[in-house]
C-alpha cells in the first residue's frame, strides 16, 4: 500500500510525533510511506526515515484560526500534484485542518482519505464524510457521534501512537545538559507554553512556591517552550531561585527528544504525550491540564483520565493549589507510592499506547476506506464537504466584514 501522511506543519508537538511514529511503523510493515505538510523543526527528523514534501497549510484567515481559506487553494493544488505524481493509494491526515485539505484533493483525484483527530477538542467544525476515521479518546468519539451525528461504526478509538521501545531503550544523552543535584528529587514537566498551557503552568509555579515555604526539598525542570509567556515564567522562576538562594527551578527552552530528560525525574507532570513518556520510564505521573491538577495516573483515576485523552478535562472545576501541592509532597516523601504508580503507568502505556499494538487496527481502517469508493458514496462525500464548508465560509466572511463593522460602530474593541 502506498500511503501519504499529511500534517498541517511539522512542528514539535504530540500529534506530529504521533503521525511520524505511525508512519515509520507502517513503513516497517512493508508499506510505501511518504510525509507532507508545512516545514518545521521535525522536518529533518522525518526526512531521515521517509520522503517529506513541502505542503504549507495556512492556519489563519486574517487573525482568525481557520480550517480553510482562499490561501488553502495552493495547498490543495500541491496535494493534487503529489497524488498525480506518486499515485498514492490513500491519504492519512492528522488533525481536522489537514484532513479537509486532503479530502478536497482526494475527491478531485479519486483517492480515499482517512484521518486521525488529535486533541480532545478537535474538530471545531464537523468534517467531511469518509468511511472511517480514528480518534485518540472516547471523548472525541462521543463528540463525533453525539455532536456531529457520525455513525458510531465510522469512528474508531485508537490510543496507540508511542514507540515505547525507542523511549526505554534509548541510551543517547539528552540534547540539553541539566545541572541537577542527584540527592534532591526532581519534578519535570514538558510543555509548549502556549495559551492552552498557561493555567496549568501558573498552578505549577504556585505549587512550587508552597513547597518551598514548607521547606520540601525539590528541583523543578520545565522542558520546552519559548515566547513571551515562557519568558514571564522563567523570570518568576528566577525570583524563586533568588529567594531560595539556589538554582531550584530550571527552564530548558525547546528540546528535541525531550523525553530523554525524564530519565532523571522523580515525578513527571504533564498531559498527553508528555505524560505517556513519563509513564514509559515508570515515573509516577500527575496529569496537569487546562484546569490544573486533574489527578495521578493510578487505578482509581485511570478510566476518567483516559476518557479525556490524558488532557486533564476530567477535572471539571479547578483543583486547589493546596490539594495539588499536598499530592506532590506526599509522593516526594513516599518511595513505595512512587514505585507503585510508576509500575501502573508503565503497564498502561505498554498495553494501551504502544504503537505496535495498533498497527493491525490502522491497517483494518485503511482497508475499509479503500473498499468504499463507489460513485454514490463520493456523491455523499461531496454533499458532506459542502455542509462542512458553509460554517467555515460564514465565519471567514464575518471575520472579514462583520468584525470591522462592529469595531467601526464601537460595539467591539
């Protein structure tokens, strides 16, 4: 089978790493695999395993985050040329934005398309019909079934996306050297420091201050991130370091293969892929999402945490800083509890997240998508595409015309 994997942009991020991991394993299965998307930090890494084709996919209509705009037409045209040149059997897109672009190109070139929806809130709009799609969590599956009225047989939950063997067998040194005290327990968190992470990171900073006030020994390492918010938090960390008169809070900035640093962690904080990487190393892992601390990865919480794709959305109201700080303190002071949670998390990712366990199921999805390519089904897909585009065009038009008018009459700043 000849497969084109498509992402919006090959940046450092969980679902891009997931896409490239699945693509590599499909190649190991004997499929001919290529990758496409906008260029980013991972482009050169992906190119080591497979061809990478530049297909810049726009993210914005003006300042509005958008799934499709007039600037998308060159991307669709580029995809069509790739399909014509390489005669792919199907396209596997990761995220709704990439899927809509791929779907249009696939319809025009008579090629089937599937997608993996990444992140619990994706998609913002309904997406065009295909025989089967894949999602990372039951939360997304329920959204597609109950909100967008997809038939349940068309939406498969597939959590598997991490190459556990690569993580635990990797003996290469980290790409960043940390000056840590080996006698002091280390808390680590991999995060992008974008707008969706601000609440969780601020709560972590509050917890660190509480631990320092209680004279609990710790070292904190924030892995990844850049920009204004990252700089703001770095300065706050420096103030805490100055107060403690020692280097306690560390900020690495962007790091390739950041998981290597987690080998040195005593406790891992995170969501999604960063949580899985900590669990792969058998580190006790606390999920810290958009609403702050959402619980430890343990038998009591795992069903709810997994339902929401380890995003922390299982925490319906923000958890108090006191509760979060006490959970961290208890783990730091209880080695047996750390070992028990670490073993549980490790067993979970090996059985539920390891990419090897999902390859057969993904191939099954591919076969189903390839089997459903009748003229009647394509007509349904065209109608579905039109229905998808209507609210996108409406919002684009409102952003172009309506918002300036509101500002002109003083109803919007």
